[in-house]
């Protein structure tokens, strides 16, 4: 398969840094409908290297109870795709350099229209999209040209069960990073992989000499687990632990900033 490259974007620029990267996830419209931009700015200002904005959906297959609950709250608050893109309009005036990715599920994107979604995302300054339930074959056949036209980088998940051939195909299909799921289960769950099994999995991926950098996600919640994951990758992804920190916070942006500081300071 021919590897197609696109112009450098913020995601690739982030990986030029000589450090382990913190990619942090939060749910749009949580804890309040208008929390999205203040939380996003607080995370960026506090030093998050990449930021994933969760697009709430009523049936989030890969998400554990914490993120599911935040999605439910956000939907009740009135969050939807149109509202989110309205909130993100002009975001690059206040968050100029931090890569922003949208993470969610294929159904709402299809309902919005894939072309419309990519157009709006690109206009807002979004750099990448993570849709865990998007089949690779469908992406290549139906959506790849649209993503490329709008310079949006897809991110695909790799698990301990992913076959080497699929891993190499994923590596060919993106110019962003590889999302390594740390073990079985959903986001925010206790890490059920034995350390030795995890070591072998991460080492196997490293030995493949893939061209994209790697970030490890699922089950990473604090400074210690972040540092542990970073031994095997260029950085790690935290989601549920931040959502917990935002829950009930009097000042959500301040809580977001404090959480980032607790990981990277």
C-alpha cells in the first residue's frame, strides 16, 4: 500500500518536542453546557500537549461509567454537534498551537454528514478525529478522501488482540499517532492486564518499527501510571480521571488546570 503524506500539522509538531506528551480528554458540554471552551483553554494553558474533546453520544461503546455519565449530563445540558462547532468557532485565537482532536462515535458524525462534519471541524481548527467504531475498510472506501481534503488526521485504536497486519495497515493510513489501548475493557476501568503481558504487548509494538509515534490510553489516571505508560511510548492519554476531577468542582477550569499540573509537575 502506498503511504500518502500530508503537510505537517499541529499533531506532528507536538511530537517534535523532547518530552513525554500528555494527551488529555474531556467531554464537550460538561459539567455545564458552556464549560467546553474554558476547560479547553485551561488544559492548554496548564501544559496539556494534546487535547481530545469528547462528542457526547447516548451509546458510547468504548467508554466506562465515568465518561458515559459525563456524556449523559452533557446531552441533558443541550450539547450536540452544531452547538460544539459553534463553541469552537475562533478557538485558535485563544489556543493557537495545542493540537485538538474530536473523539466520539460514527453515528452522530454520519447523522451530521461526514463532509459537513469535516468541513466544520477544519474551519474550527481541529487537527484530528478519533472514531473507535469506524471500520478501516469503510474509512478507506468512503471517508479517507474527505478527511484528507480537510487535512484532518484519523487516529485508530490498537489493542493487545490487534493482528500485526492490521497494525501495519493502521500505521499506513494515518499521519498522527497510534492509540494503544493498554488492555481489555473500557475507559477508566482498572487495568486488568498483568504487567508481564502488557510489557510483551508494548514491546511487540515497539519491535515493529512503525512510522507513527504511540500514545497509550485506558486506565491511566495519575502521575505514577502516566510515567509507567510513558516507558513504552511517546506519551499517554488520560480521560476518566479528569472527568472525576471536574465532577462537582466549583470552578471547572481551575480544577482542569490543577489536574494537569498534578500529572506533569
